[in-house]
C-alpha cells in the first residue's frame, strides 16, 4: 500500500499518473516479472538496493534533446534549459542538463546528447523538465516510463507543473536503447560500475577470444558453485566453452585455477 498527497501535484503524483497512463488509467499495472514470475532467473534474488545484478541485462539509454517549441506559453522571452532525469532504483537514478538558451522559449535549440546506464528498465522513468534559469522555476515537464518511450525522433508533448496538458508545448528529441554487450561493458568508465567492470574483465580473460565488435551476453545458471546459494548466475557469450564456464565458476568461488581439472560441468536435460 502506498499513500500519496493528492492535494499537491508534485513529482510523486506525476510519477503515479505516468505509470497508469500505460494502461489508459484503468485497472491494474502488473509488477515486473522478476517480482512474481517463479520461472524468472532472478525471482526472490532481486534486491532494488543492489548496485549490480547477475540475471538482468543492463542497457544504455541515449537521448538527444534537439529543440523545443513553446516551452513556456506565458512568456517566450525567458532563458530556459532542459533537465533529463532518470528515476528508478537507486543505482539508476541520475540527471543531466543542457546549456541555457537565453531569452528564447519559443523555439530554443539545444542539440545535446546524454548517456545513461540503466540496470532495471521495468522500474525506470524518464523525466524531462524545462526550467527558467533565472529563478529555477519549473515551466513544463513530462514523465514517461522508459519501456514506453518510442525510439527515434519524436515530438514529445509537455505538461505544466500541475500535470495538465499544454496544447502547443513540445520537445523534439531522439532516443534509443542499446542492450548491454561485451564491448559496451568493457568501455564503461563510470566509477559506480567499477566492480561490474572487473567481473567483465574476468569474463574476457576466461574466454580468451579477441574482441571483434559487440558480443551479446547470455545468462547461465550453474548449481553448486557457492555453498551459501542455491545457484550462481554467470554472464557468458556465444563463443564461451565449457572450459570458460568452469574457469568463471572457480573465479567466483575463489578456488585456485590449478584445480580446474578436478571439476566437471554437467548439463541437466528435462525428459
């Protein structure tokens, strides 16, 4: 159960309305599969406070804020900037802002691109807010669930601070989402993902294959790796061999690689 202040149209209320816009503001909105589907590899292992997840594909969200149209209908001579904010689980929350366009709220041009790493798309929202730079007053805004944001070039309709539609106010944006690949994981320089990068480095060392282009990642469930967990989720690529998987298992359990020949990998096939 959640309690919201319906008397004040603040950001939590805007998030609430955005969530239920996905189904026409009627009925229920399902929780993410990881929270109720027993067949999901991360069922009962997902903790929204974690900083990395073994069984969930992270992604790169790229958005370009190109221009705006009538972003402030009351006064077109204000200086404006756009703030793009990612709202989701703790590790995903981030914000970036454009430069200030002086005294032009009629057709400002920013043409700036931002990159966000998103670990869990199902609980991620994107908030676009147009702000007056002189007094930091919110002029217009829009919150959209990331999984509902269509890729490509879009004229996005804006709303006012009371979350009511503005007839002619839009932002012209370009967006796309790229699923995590081995190349993307290697090239990350975000300090928050340093530990995850180390894990990916061990994957590269285990595979021992020259990296040519992007390698799509897959999840492999292996039982008996650690004594305190039922199974371990490993990230592998299509070219990974049994030897590579065993090497990753030993690295995860802090077992010397000299004992590699003492272990075998058995595949269970349902009858």
